[in-house]
C-alpha cells in the first residue's frame, strides 16, 4: 500500500505508539531512502532510535505547535510529508502544513478506543487506597477519566488535583468540571515526575 504513494521528503511520528510497525514496509522505506524524520516527544525519539532510525527534528515541547515552529516546517512548499499516527487525532498539524504548501498524507498505524472496565474492578481500584492526584496527558485520556467517574459515581475525583501535559488539556479538563488542574512543562516522564513531586510535596 505504501509503495503506491509518492515517497515522502519527511515523515512525522506523532507518538511512541506510532513507531510500533517499523519492522515492516515503513521501516524499509526509512532505511533505504534519504528521508527527514521528525518526532514529537522524547519517548517517540527513544523508540525510533531503538529501531535504528535517526531522528532529525525534535521540537522542544511534545506537541504539534512546537513542531510547527521548527524551521524545516516553516518552509515546506511542495514537500511530501507523511504523518504517522492513530486513526483519530488533532488535525492542526496537517491543516497547518497544507496551508504552508505541503502535501500531507496520514498513515494510520493504531486505533484509539475507550477501554472496557469491570465495575467491580474499578470500584476496588478507587477504594483500595486514597487517591491524591490523577494524570491525563491527552484530551482523550481526560475524557475517558470522566467516563470512569460517571460509571462508578466517583464524582469526588473532580476535586482531586489533575496533572495534564498542556494548556489545551487544562482547558478541556476545566470544561469537563475538574477544579484543580496543573500543567506539566511537557508530557515527558521527567517533567511529569517533577510536576508530581512539586504538587504532592
């Protein structure tokens, strides 16, 4: 299927999950051609490196806005760009690149879906020990947390501190009813850990 597409000038990996299929045709394309590789997030870069894929562009923050601010993507007229992602996601990256003259193509390599929970297991997990902080690194995760709250009537979680990875996540969380939302410097494990230590003291 990929060999029917025009070879890309660059490939953007949205997340570590997007790197799961590098042992197949996509990996071969990357190894045989001189393609610029961009990665969002340290975990994504690490995963690519473990698959012997060198990353040329990594933004200072783990989001689409930071990637779009990088010089390469400021000047992408007529460049063919593949975006490796899940079946759903933000459209900002592709929309902005198209406005800048790039030809973009999504390669969907995984599917996001709401996990199925057993009510008894959820209740057990939520009552086994006190919860001092919840974590949501994407809008989908925060929405899923709300689904859990409604499923087991755990409305007290709205008043427990919630740590998120961006101001966009914070806006989403506030709109859903979370009262105390903290924003990490990024979605990296190091920044999240620092934020957790600061919040919990």
